[in-house]
């Protein structure tokens, strides 16, 4: 196992650095590391690591959602209003529908399998979007209309929404009946998840004020609560739906609202944790890719992703109509909603692990979605924000 960990760290960091040198996301180097070291190529990753890869990927998702929540100000969200709400579900919904209808034409799969695939592919990437929006907030770009805050909030909730749809689709594939309860469980899971996070955060803040603890210990406690949320979701799922991941993000957002000083300190801790979590997330999902499937379905998979992306971009643009956003700000929002990475890496392998039909194809499409859209979205944001967004000067810093 130690040899595997050493190879994962050394090779992934080397390739990530090389990719970043040519202005491409480092996560592509990490994915490539997983493919090379994985069981379908060199087979140098210890089986004990692969056995717990699902849990490690879920931990990475918790890290990025906490980090996103700590960066969101509820006051900014209130000012953004309707477009943030629409961005949280409309682009994902349109993309899911597009993949559900088109995928069975390209592949010999059922509409239900296509729905599962669509729910995975449709989620925008916190790993690509969150760090960039945080940087824009700090540099005060797009501040007048709260564009980075709007994108950050919408993209984060977009992930939760897609994961809930994915969970419902997987349950249906496993033989559970579709009913009115299946539909109503989506808003119930969102509402209860938010309440769980808010109430827990209030209790945590009280505890932190009552007992003096180091910030590192506070981070560990927040992690523990996040793990409990996910466990609670699994335990009570037969009786009532609750989104543990949304609870995690709501906890972090409430912490930012009620204790901003602590939030600003903790976010730096989670940024450091993300460095390790990011490596494990993308290397392990790369290790699961069977490159022989790529030969059989690669071209149609790429075409499917491109068509679905067009529908997503159109839906993102529609979400910003009849708002006070400028044309440039709408265009930047559309570009910011294109990259995929984190959720696809975290849940793309679940259908394969569960033995669902065409799980290998779903994983392949998930990985290709990362390879195609992550560079496009990252490059588009990095090269357009100065032209498309206005930088507001902080009067307190002027002399």
C-alpha cells in the first residue's frame, strides 16, 4: 500500500504540474495518473486502496462542499435572488433530459440507464468553479451584481440537485417502484437537509464559544458531523428522504453567517485539506476507467457530451434573462457553468460498483465529460473574467 500511495502522490503531482504549465487543469494529470497506475494498465494501485475508493471519493466531495459553503454570504444570495435559484436546477434539468432522450439512440441502453448517466454528467464541478469564484470575490470582480456569488451558490446547489436525481434513478434501477413519493422526496430531501445543517451549525457555534478549541480540532469536529449527516441519510432513507450533502453545505453557510471570523480561518484549513482530497478523488476515478470501453463507445460518448453541453449552456443563459445582469455577465455565467469534474469523479463509478447495467459505459462517459469540459470551462473563465466582469474598487483601500 505504501508503494501505491507514493506512486500516486509523486506521479499525480508531476503530471498535474505539467498540465498546469500548458494552461490545462491539473486534475487531468491526476486522472491520467489513475488510468496509468490502475488495474487496466500497469495495475500498481494496491487493491486495499481501490476497495475503499468510494468512501475516499465521498470524503473529497464533503471537503469541497464545506469549502463552498464557507465562501457563501447569505446576504449576497438574497441580493442575487431568482437567477441563483434557476441556475441551481434549470441547466442540470435540461441537460439530464437531453441525455435521457439522446443516449438510448447512441447506445443500446434503457431510458432509465440514460437518466442515471444524465444525472451524473449534469452536475457542474465545484473543483473547477469554487476556487475561481472565491478568487473573483476576493478581487471584487462582478461585485455590483454579485455574479461570482450567484455562480458559486447556483453551482453548489446544482451538484446537490443532480446527486438527488441520481440517487432516485439508482433506486429505480435497483427495482424500487416509481411513485408520487419518489417525486416528492426531492424537495423533502432538500428542505430537511438544509434544516439539518442550519440547526447543527447553531449547536456547533454554541459549542465552539463555550469551549476553547484549536481551529484544527474544530475542522475535525465539522468533518465528523458531516460524516454523520451522510450516515444519517443512509440510515433513514427507507422512511424519509434527507440530503446529507446539502446539510453539509448548509452547515458551512450558517457558520459563515453567524460566525464570519471563524469561517474565514477555517476556509484556509479546508483549502489545505483539499490538496490531498483532490489527488485521491481524481486518481482513484481514473483507476476505474477501462480503456477498452473507450475504443467501442468513445466517439458517440464525445458527441453525446457535446450535445448535452449545448443544452446546458442554453439553459444557463435562459436562467439569467430578465435580470439586471449585463450581456457580458450573462456570457461569463454560461461559460462558468460548463466544467464537470468533482461529482462525476465522486459518483461516476457507483453504477459499476453496484453492478447496474452498462456501469462501465456510464463511468466512461463521466470521465470523458471531465476530460472535455474541465479544460474548456477552466480556460474560458480564466481568460474572460477581466473582459466580461467589472472590477469594483474598494474605497477603503484607496488613499
